[in-house]
């Protein structure tokens, strides 16, 4: 059948297809920076070397928010400090703007060896009662392909908790032995009370078998994992609001007033550290948050 479209129609369709393809390419580049497949410096080099490429067409605003730990507020402050207009594209930066942006990246986002893809080791952390355990349990139930690490702890089992399934319940001397034998990937005293640690061997086995591994641990542990395994993916679980976090802690009813107050104090410090993480997921809905975390492990 003959094409009834006039040549300008055909041009418009082709242009719109090209625009869609270019948008996709820019989104893929952004994802690569966020996932640390390439460094921001590498993306900037590509953009400046080929201003007409997808990298060159990327807006400075998109570029900055692709960098883990830079949100919209921080991005706008950075652009104001560097005196770069938010409408600028990377390929269109002037000489001064290139110099200040490069200097900013080198100082604030030191270039490290790109990891060529994320590790399948995913750490889920966040303040008390945000729902880490609930989200992790949902992932365990719905994503059997993801190995959920079972921690060792010196605290006593709660009603319904099963040794080897929820935790390995050990005493202090066994915990000391595990540390001395190098059996723990990380360990910490949490909420100034009991000790918790991640057994290393099951994680190594699961990763070697090609499984993703999820650790549900506290902030101190997340920092230790980052130091030991820089390619690990760190996810911070956020409450929809501070009031909701308090409600969840109170509603759970597992802590007395003093313990609740102590946990909420720690929660404030932990929330202030969220920018250390690669990704932030708001736990407004368990299934949605679990799907978002599981996707990061795939
Ligand atoms: N999306 C959600 N909406 C409403 N309630 C939730 C949600 N997620 C979890 N909860 C509830 O919040 C409470 C705290 O959840 P959970 O025990 O999983 O938190 P946690 O982060 O593991 O806490 P902790 O670090 O103190 O062990 C529980 O009562 C749980 O049912
Ligand atoms: N650093 C680590 N923290 C851990 C580990 N396992 C659990 N946790 C964290 O402890 C608190 C309290 O847990 P609860 O079951 O006693 O309520 C919670 O924030 C967990 O994330 C671990 O192996 N290492």
C-alpha cells in the first residue's frame, strides 16, 4: 500500500524517533554513572570529545543527579556555586565551565577504577523500624533467587524466631571466636546493646553460584561492607516521614520507652548519613519497596 504521508510527515516521524532514541541513550548513560559502570569524569570526557553525542546532549542537571549522593537540592547549590546555568548541556559548556566542573568532580567525587557493573552484594540499611526486616522478609518470600544473609547475634531469640533461620543465636564467647577466626564480613554492637555480624562463608558461596545476596544490617555494618567490598550496592530505606517512623516503632510494641528514645536518637544520625548510600528507597508500601530493592540486586 502506498504511503499517504507527505514528506514533511515522514521527516517529523523520523525526527521524533531520533529524539526517543537519543533520550534512551542519555538515560542509559545516566544509569551507568549511577551504577558506577563509568565515572562522571569519563562521561564528561565523552561529552566534551563529542558534543553532538548523547553524552554531549545531556543537561548538566541530569548529569549531576546521576551521581550517587547528589539530589536536586545539592545539584542546584553546586550549579549556583560553579556559576553554570541549569539549562546548559555538557557538550555546550564553555572553557571556564569545563574547568570548574572538572575541578569539582576531582575534589568531591574522586575518580576510582570503574567497577564495570555492580556487585550482586546488596546491603539494605536504614533507621530503626523503617521496615528493613519486613521488606527483607518480603524479598525472601517473593524472590527465592536472592540469598538473604542470616546474621549471628548475641541477643536472645524473640518468640517465634528460629535459630539458623532468623539469626544464629550465639553467646559472647562464640561471637568472639567467629571474629578471631575471620568468619565475619562485618560486625557491630547495635543500639548499644547486642552484637550482630554477617557470616562470610554463605555469602561467598551464594555469590560464587551466581546468586544475588541481600544483607539487612545497620549503618556501621554497611560502612564496613563498603570498605571491604567497594563494589557492593548500598541501599538506604527511608520512611515516608519522621512521624510515620515513630508510629511504626511505637506500633511494633517491642521496645519500652527508654529503648524507643535511644533508637530514635540513633535514627536521626542514621538519616543524616543517607547520602553515603548508592540508592534511597522510600518504604511507603512494602511490596513496592521490596520490588525496588530486588531490582537493584538483579
Ligand atoms: N510500608 C509499611 N507500611 C506500614 N507499616 C510498615 C511498613 N513496613 C514495615 N511496617 C511496620 O513497621 C514496623 C517496623 O518494621 P520492621 O520491624 O521490619 O523494621 P526494621 O527496620 O527491621 O526495625 P529494626 O531495625 O528496629 O529491627 C513493623 O510493625 C512493620 O509491620
Ligand atoms: N551490623 C549488623 N547489623 C545487623 C546485623 N543483623 C541485624 N542487624 C541490625 O540490628 C538491628 C536490630 O535488629 P533486631 O533483629 O534485633 O531488631 C537492625 O537494625 C538490623 O538491621 C548484622 O549482621 N550486622
